[in-house]
């Protein structure tokens, strides 16, 4: 192995066909496009590399290798070729120099060739599979390369896994350091455990691998903060968004309502796209029962009466607190708060001053106008499902091909109250909404409101 510690740690990812080697690479690199993943055998035919970087330095180079398919026959060939008990690497090199053997064991030779020039190996195991002789043959052959091997038990999130059986079998061949890492159900702590366990097998690599762990934690914290900010910006824009229509014109009101819905939906879609890009996912299919996102697009509007009713039930919004005050203006409508009257009701329910809104409403009436804005239930619904999407993406491995499963994030009463109060203030500043004013980002006070929203959206530690 290399003594030059300034060079990246080179790790060969090896294992039987279709155990999740490429999937492991996708999750470790946060790259859903790496390699090709399929339920068929021998999907990976060539060695493919990827780098893990912290700061300006590449700390780890990962090499995806073809699947081992015929270890039994290869083991027999090695035994027939003979060789000393303690010259494993030489026996492997002799095999690689044999043209006939290379033709017969093409994939296995590619794996062994990469392992010989690597510092160590991650041996990926489908923990749902029983312990069979072919896997034991693979481990015996890989051991001849004289490189540290860390078995990685994949798919341990599945109910029917056999992790205990595998640990016992691995201990029998003196492989006591074993990592459990599910490439589909991601955990930052579990990933850190994998790197730290690998460090115990390597001399002088602990500092670099710990640096990689810390870099991953810092990046995850940055992503989370950026995600909450994206949601906060969405809420400020949606709360302040307004559509002005002529009064006493039912057709104009319906048209205005539809237009406002489309504007808010487009803004929410922008937020979804930002989150998918931020977490390095694209075309993620959302399969929530009542909030489907197909190919990255929401299929349900936050203004949908059934969804609003559910949100109102969860959060105590909608026709609850403050509705009576708004009703005095007789401007209620299904799905949205219309004009100053119902908005004033929301403000009263949130305990916020309302003096400015009636004045504006009187001016609007004199002009024969009516202002349409989103209500609390719609806005809290936006917040809840975006927070749920963030939580789902943070727990999703980049190897996953299944739809994301999530619903509405649960908001506790203090956060609901704080959100309602702050969003009520955002409603009375339509100039802070980018849906009304392209220059809203430069408006005084918008940044402070967004920062306060980020603080509210962050779950409190128990």
C-alpha cells in the first residue's frame, strides 16, 4: 500500500453482481446519475471512478467495479495453478498475466486488477441474501490481494435482512469490522460510521476520513439552512401575492382567483425545483397519498378545498379564529381570502393590529376594486408540505429509484401561532412579494422577515 499520505485514499467497491455497488457509489457521491443501476446481472462492465472532495483536496477516490459472478470456478483455477500459501498477490498477478484466464474470467480480473492498485476495498453484501458458498469464495479470492476489506451490509432497512447471519459468517473468516449502510434509506450518522470503521483498518488515514466526515456534516447543515430559506422566501412571496379585480363582477373574481392560484402554484414549483437541485435530485416522483408530485410537479393545489380542510383541521386555521371579524365585510370565498375583510379576520385571529387594512379596503371600494390573497390554511399547507419534502430528501439515498413518500410536516402549536403572525404581517406588505414586485428582494424589511421565518421553520430540539 502507499506510504504517501498526501495522495487520496483509493477504495475499490467490490462484491457479487447486483448487490448494490453502484448504488453505494451514488449515495456516497450524492450523485443519482453515477453509473447504471438495474435489477439485471452484470450492469457494470467497466471500472468507473469518482472523487470525494473536502475543501480544495480530494480525500477519497472510489472505484466501482464489475460484479463477481463465477468465483467458484475462479477459486478452483487458482487452486489448480498452485502457488505458495503466503504469496497471494503474486498468485493474483500470475492469473492476470494469463491471457486464457483473463478471457474466461474477464469481470473477475477487472475487479482484482483494481483491488491490487487500491488501498482497501468495500465488499458490498445484499443483506437480504442467505450466506452462500459463492460469497465465501469471493472473500477468499479477494483476501489474496492483501488489502484491508470492510464488508458493507446493504439493504438493512428491509425487514427480511439477514445481517446477524452475515456478521457471524464474516467473523469466521476473521472479518470482525463490518458496516451496515443502506444505500436507499440514508443516514448521515450511519455514513460517518462507515468511514470511521474503515479508518480502523488503515494506518494513518484516520485524520483524512474524519475530515471527510466533518465536511459532509457541514455541507448537510448548509443544505438544510438553504432549504429553510427557500421555503421562507416562498411563504413571503405567497403571503404577499395579491390579485386586484373589479367588484360586483363575478366572472372577473373567478378569473382573478384562477390567476392568483396559478401564480402561487408556479412560485411553489420554483421552490420544489430549488430543493431538488439543492439536494442533487432531479425528476423525483412524489407519491404522497394526498400530495402527489409526479416528475417533480405538484398535482394538487394548496387551494384545493379538501387539502385546505385537512390543513385547517391540523392547524386550527381556515374558518376558525378570526373569521367572525372578517365576515363583517362579507368577502369570504372558498379557497382564498378575498380582500381586506377576510384578511382582517386572519389578523384579528393572530392578534395583529388591523388599522391599516380597513383603510386600504375603503380606498379599494371607492375605486371599485377587490384584492384577492391567500389565507392561513393555504399558506400553512405550503409550509407543511415543503418541510415534509425537505425531510424526505434528507433521508433519501441517491440510489433510490422509488417515489418519495411524505405528507405534511407536523407543526406544533407555538410554531403555527408564530407562522400565522408573521405571515399576517407579510400579507400587508405586498411590495415584499416577488410575485407582485420583481424588485422585492431589495425592499427594506423583507430580508428580516425571511430570517425570522427560517427561525420559526427550524424544528426545536427536544
